[in-house]
């Protein structure tokens, strides 16, 4: 069995192993990390040898930690990263480069249609009818996108939304509310087979699926990191938030994962605070100022046009994993348009948590 794991912000860990009588055998850990002293790598292999194959990641990491020689220095690698690579080997996880990635970037579409497209495209990946897909959105109208489990009345000021012509839609993933305007945000979705995140915890899958974005931002001069559970942050503030939804495959098949991210390119903070409720903090000037300050747009940090930021992100993904230009098929679009009209435009879904 073979497993690979790119430690977020670190190096690649590769594990090869067999399982005999329910235990790990022939374990070999490798990668482009740095480890001192030399004998530490043998200690890592020995610590994993014979471990029960059902040991969880925390248990595997503890075995490795206990076996490391005194004074061991690890750079680009962690005991947790080694454990995850083992779990991915045991789960027969796939790698980014195992797929012919498709890229979709079409013209502006309504918020309701974007929600529906995420659902349809991820279902198609789960069914094996569509290759893993990176989709960049263009917004056809300003909107507030609330998480699947958020209270509508607690998150949105209806008078403020009406005043600014902001539509309110609910997505299928959890997480918090997003305020979006055309030209002011960069939103993308990844619809991927569940096997790509096999062996990863729910929390680890967030950082894993956006590691390429951190690299792309770094190429633009932005030092960014993942702030658990689902934020991308820099020294001057949050720049993005992510959300996920697991989708089962036909007849209980392995399924797929929808991972989507909204990044703040520019922002009208006063309008955002007029539309979104921010709880009791909004009652004080200090609270309002802190809410404005929490999000720091990419425009200020990069000095680049929005289209250039998107282009560099896409190029980074393409250079890492390959990317073929694609499109939403006529059948997918028809299904999405029906969902947009019957589900995402109606109060039954949008106000399902009043």
C-alpha cells in the first residue's frame, strides 16, 4: 500500500507498507523533508512496524513521537503528518495527480444558480460521470450566502438587504455567512472524489484541499496560512473562508466532496455591516470597527487586478496538477436551473432555519 501526504506549509511524506494479520509490516517512510539525526528515519519505521492496522492517526503519531531519538529535529514534517500518510495508504487514498482535472470559468450567474451548480457538479463527480473539477464563479448579483445550519433572521438584516438589492440564498455546506458582490470577491469550488481526502480528518481536509492556494498567494507575495477550522489568514487579517459538504455516491458508493472558498478581493465594509447581523458586538463602535478590520482584501495586499489574481491562482493549480479547460454540460445546466428555481429560490430551503 502506498500513501502520500503534503504537510500543509511543509513537505511531502510518502509511506509504503503491507498489512499482515491485521498489523503494519514492511513500513518505509520517505519524502523531501529534513530530519536529524540520520538514524531517526529508522526509528520512525520501527515505531510503525507491527502497529495494529486499525490504529488511528493520533495513536500512530504517539508511537512515532515516543520512538524518536533525543534531540531529533524535524523540518517540513510532523509526527501527525507521518500518521496521516499511513492512514491514507491504508485507505487507498488517491493523489491530485491521479486525475485529469477540469476547469470551469463561465460568465456571471445568479447566486441561486451557483448554489445549484455546486450541488449538481459534485453529484456528477460522486457518480463518476465527471472528472474532478475546479470552478471559478462570477457573480451576477450581490448576495448573502448563509450556511446550511444558520438562522436566517440571526444572520441577515432584511431591511439592509432590500436597501442594497442584496439577495439571500442558503448553501448546502455549513459555516458562516458570506457577503459577495461582483468584482469584489473571488469564489471557487472544488468537486473532488472522496478518495482524495481518504485518511484525513474532516479538519485536515480543509487545509489539504487549499494548500495550492497558499502556494499561489505566496507567489504573489502574501504569506498566508490556514487558521482552523476554515479560514485563510495573513498577518493583517482574514482573507478567505471555506466550507465543505460530503455527497454520497449512487448506491452508497464512495461519493465526493464539495469544497468551496470565498476570498475577499475588495469589500464595502459599511454595506456588509448594513446587511449582515454581527450579534451583540454590533451594538458598540468598537465591535463594528473590529468586524470591519477582520477581513483584509486581496486588492490591498497584492496590488493586482482581480483578473490577474485569478489567473495566477489558476496557473498555480495547473502547474501543480494539470488542468483542462471544460464547461458545464447542457444536461448539468438544465438540472442546475431546475434546482435554482425549485429549491434555491424558495423559502422552504432558504428559511428552513428561520
